[in-house]
């Protein structure tokens, strides 16, 4: 049984806001051998989870959708720190999807 969102200590994505910006989600590139997860959303309360990842001096967001039998992983383009963190914040606040 999953805990109600209010009892979960994890980070959750806010509902989409009207006029939100569309994020360009691409297939997982496996461009990097390793990626470090800098921040992540709760993956217990929702089948859709996001991770802010760092690799090669750049950041990107990874989205894992577990609604189907096989998880689908998508990623954003690699971006400089400031742009990626702004996109991450917009995603969390519902201003981007």
C-alpha cells in the first residue's frame, strides 16, 4: 500500500499549470557511461518519476514512466547547470512537462 502523498517525505511534481512549457523528451541516448543523480522525485506515489542527472559537466532530466509493463525512459538534452536547474524547477512547479 502506498502512503498518501502528504505522508510521503519524497519530492513530488506539482500538477501542470495552464500554459505550461513542453519539454522535449528524447529516447535514452546512453551517451554517458555513468550519470550521477543530483535530485529525484518520489517513485512510490506515482508511476512517473524524474531524476536530475549530471554527466560530463552537463545536466539533464531523465523521466521514467512505469505505467506500462516495460518502463519507458526518456531524457532531455544535456544542458549547462543553470539552464538545467531552471528546467528542473519549472518541472517541479508544474510550469513545464
